[in-house]
C-alpha cells in the first residue's frame, strides 16, 4: 500500500511539474525562445545528445506561435537529418537524412518566404553529400533569400542576417550583382 501511495504521489508531482514547465514556456517571449532554440540547434550539430532537447524546444515554439510552424518544422527536419550524421551504419544515416529532408521540405512549403527557414533548408542541403542531389535546392534557396531581403530584412534578428550574408558571400554561387547587393546589406547593417 505504501509503495502505491509513493508512486501515486510521484505521478501527481510529475504531472504538476510538467504543467508548470509548459506554462513557463508559454509565458516566455517567443523571440527569446527562438534565440534559445537556435543555440540548441547549433550545439546539436556537434553533440547528438542535444538533438532531442532542441527538437522539443522548436515544438514548443510551434505550439505557442503558429506563425512559426513552418520555420520550426524546417529546424526539426534538419535536426532529424542530423541524427544521420551521428549514426554509425550507412543505411541508418540514409534513413535519418531522408526522413529529415522530408520534414524540412514540408516545413518550407508552409513558410516559403521565411528567410530563416530558407537559410536552414539551404545550408542543410548545401552540406549534404552529393548523392542526395540537393545542391540545386540549396542554390535556389540562397537566391530566394537574396530576392526577399530588401522587403523582409528588418523583420529578422540582425545576428541571423549577419550569418546569412556571411554564409552566402562565402559559399553560394552568386552573380556579381548579388555579391554587390549582399556587400551593401553587410555595410548598411554595420556587419564586418
């Protein structure tokens, strides 16, 4: 009888804690949640133990702010694909990568003009091995980002735009006109 009371009490405490944790996440400003989730995303690239917490964080954001569902789904897809990087067997690597790509593609369809979603989708595709045949997708995402920037650049965290501009200048196949535009953006926003 005492053991069942102990288990019952722990269940109640755990349930109350989960409700408190959910309400804290809901009350936390979404932009702060996004900053935290981005940090978790980049930490997960090197540490597979950080993938699940990062996925959970992006899922929380999607629940709190529906306008970010597409963006968060792209991040989640990239994290799922990242599981392939950390897998040992080639067929498991392939399985995770394909699953993640499908999730990312679906998220991008929900937010086709979201610069951040395009950047995560594009950079993930860029870093995939050639046999995935995603290089054209990456370049298409990069060009779309450049087209969207004039109208939307002010809606994003300047640090994110700094990273986007630096990555595009260093890695994207750009025309001279696109390079010039990105250099103007970099200078305009005081990026070094």
